[in-house]
C-alpha cells in the first residue's frame, strides 16, 4: 500500500495520476492561419488521438500568453511547456550555432535546407539546447524571407539609410548593415504598429507572416528576394518532457513527427496563398528581382559570411556549406 501511495503521489505531482489529463500549453507568436499555427493545431489533434485523451495540448497563438521576448524564459521556468520559436531566438541563450540559419542566401531551396534540418547537423544543434533546460523535438519550415518597405527595393543602394525591423540576431544586424540599412530589433507583435507609425521603414518576412499580420496594409512595396530562411524549432521544457511516462512520450513523438511532415508540406502552399492575397489586395506593389538584381544583393551581403563566421563557429558553417554548396568567397 505504501508503495502504491508513494507512486500515486509522485504521479500526481507530475500531473499524470491515473485518470488525470496532462495539459501541454503550446504558445507561439504568429497567427493561427500561418504554417506554424496550423501545424500546432495539427499536433494538438494528433496528440489527443494517439494518447487517447491522456494529453491535451492547448495552443495559444498571436502572443496570447507571452510576447516573443518573454516566451523563452516562460518555457525554461515551466510556465509554458512547449514553444516553436524562430531559430534566431537561440543566439541570445548562448547557443549561437543556430544563427547560421540567419546567414543570407545560405539556401537556394528547401532540398538544401532539409539536408541540415533533417540530418545529423540539425540533430546535433538541437542537442546543444539541453543544458539550457530545453529539449528540441523538430524543425518546422515557414519559408524564405522577402524584404518590404514603402519605396521600391531593387538594388542594394535602395536599402541605404532605411530602418528595417529584424529579430534579435547579430547575423541579421550585420546583414542589414551590409546594404547600408539600419537594423531595428523588436518583438514580432509590435511590427505592424512600428511600420504604421514610421518607427521602422521596412522589414523581412516570409509572405505568410507578411500577409496574416496585415503588413501589406502599411507597406507599399514587397520585393521577392528570398534572401533568407525563417524556420522554427519546436521545443519543450526538458524536465517536463523527461517526467512523462515513456509510452506517452513515444506517442507525442509520433504526433510531432506527423505534424512536422504536415508543417513542411504546407509551408510553400501557405506562402503562395498569402502572396495571392497580397496581390489581390492591391495595396502593395510586388516586385520580382531580375537575376542580375538578385546577384547584386547576394554579392553585397556575402561579406556577412566572413565577418560573422567566428560568431557561429567556422566548423558549423563548413557543415552548412558542405550541404548547400554555397561559397561566399566565389561571388
């Protein structure tokens, strides 16, 4: 009896007593109808199915629980169990290798990208989060980023003197400076108002984020540069995750595996739909750079790879270059 009582007490402390439902709060900062938002809901549904209701995933979109500046701390202290932050968020934690994903023109397409995110390099990078109390579960694509502003962006000179909102990333700061722009770090939830009031002149986003956050209402020009990648790592509080029964953890891993396939399948589809939405609105002029214009931007930003190599680690960059075939010294 004593053993059963002690076991029941331990399980109750973890929220896993017989008949009890484990709640996972899954917080993210983008809209529910983005690739990440839809994948989060897909995961919640699959988790309920595979655990037969033992686990309930509550999804909180649009910074409903925490602003993006606060959410990582909330995860580490256990106030929220699961997040899907952009990869740039790990640099400020001291895991700077993730900022390799921020280097401009690193990937030409998703096939090159997935050699990293679905291979041993990506897995090794997620493992580096564990000393921070974080377990990395998967990478989810959003898409490739494009620049927007209230004036046309065709050649590198067009970026000079403009203030661009970026995520907190030293690599992204250098990217903006490489074309004479002024980087402005701010929370994603604050971007629309900052663009509306002129606090910043422009920003960079996958089209799905640009459209669902209604940035096309306050940006007159969108240049389809596809210069950088925005993806997410789905992460969970490590102590919480390790405390789950092995069978439940396995079921959630399967749910995450299926959600990841879904997330990556819909990413391009959602960006295409959003681009059509921007075009249909008539509020933003959409420009597709010529091959020469894109190469000019690529050359202008190439020094970022040299200047920031030591920050993310030259060995990390070598692994990325090996997978992608990119060589900034040959532009």
